[in-house]
């Protein structure tokens, strides 16, 4: 019962933060005030607050209490090579992948350059929209060399391509080079994304390599500008 109590309080506080009862950079009520409000001990409140901190809802500051963080944006790792399915598991929001295009194509001049492909190569083209919390905020355009990925289905693309590549095809996905820019929204962006009047998007280009340094995937992820916070960890040598 004690365990369920702090989880119930955690979920209640998350709901209040999501509804905007406390906005970004507001200070939460003190542990004493929350204990009185929820008719429980400060230890139980402390457990709930620790969980809020672990999940990125608050920052606990010594002597100042708990400060609400900006939860209107989603952390997107810059340096990591993480699938959307793995990222979605950290979001605490309903997510959905919508497949708009799945086809085998012949690469044009630009795609040949991006994938180091030849005229004889065939390429899987996958266009997917990522919906988070009911809003369409990411447009992913993936291109895979078919000689490395012989088969893709809509079901695989809706779930996790990387999970399929690693667990079924046993491809040794190793590292990626990434390029980021802020570009003008295209007609395709406006068609597929809920831009809410924004005329610019964050574009992340990924060049993904196998363990033998073979380039096998090029991806262009187009993100709604106001919904993502791109994060990395750096240490001075």
C-alpha cells in the first residue's frame, strides 16, 4: 500500500504539471505542504519527488525546493544512436508511427551521393510520421540500401526497423554521423506535420554505418521547432 501511495502521488503530480497547474520554472509546494495535501508522510512525498526528478519533470535544488522543468519539449539525443521506439519509452506520452510510404526505388543523383550508391543499387524508401501526445511532430524519411536490407514490411516500419535489423537480420549497426540545421518548412512538412503556423523545422541528417564502416542508411528527420530539445553530454578534457 505504501508503495502504491507514492506512485499514485507521482502520477497525480505529473498530471497537474502536464495540465499546466505548475508551469516551467514554478516551484512546487514544499514537502511539508504536499504531505498535508495528500495526507501522507514526508518520506512518501520524497519518493514521489525523486521519481519526478528521475523522469525529468522537476529539478530538486538544495535550499530552494523543487523547480518544474519545461516538459513541453522532448529530449532528443544528439550523440546517441537511438531508435524512435527506444526514445518513445522515455516520453510518458502516447506515441504512434504512421507509415506514409514504403517502396523500393532507384537512387537519383543526390541519393547516390548521400548513400554512396551506384546506378545498379536499389534503395528502400520509408516515409513515416511520428505522433506524440496526439500531435504529428516528426517526419522521418529513411533510405536503406537493399543489398543490406533485403526485406521491409509496413508492420516492421510501424514498430521498429532497428529492432528488426538487429534481432532478425543481425546487422551490426555501429555508428552514425549527424548534421543538424534549421530549415524553411517545405510543402511536404506542412502536409504531414502539425506545424501550428511555424515556417521552420529542425532537420537532422543521419548517415549510419555498420561495424565494418559500410554506410547502409541515410535518414532525414524533420522536427517541429518548438517541441524538441536536442541534448548532449560534454566533458572538458
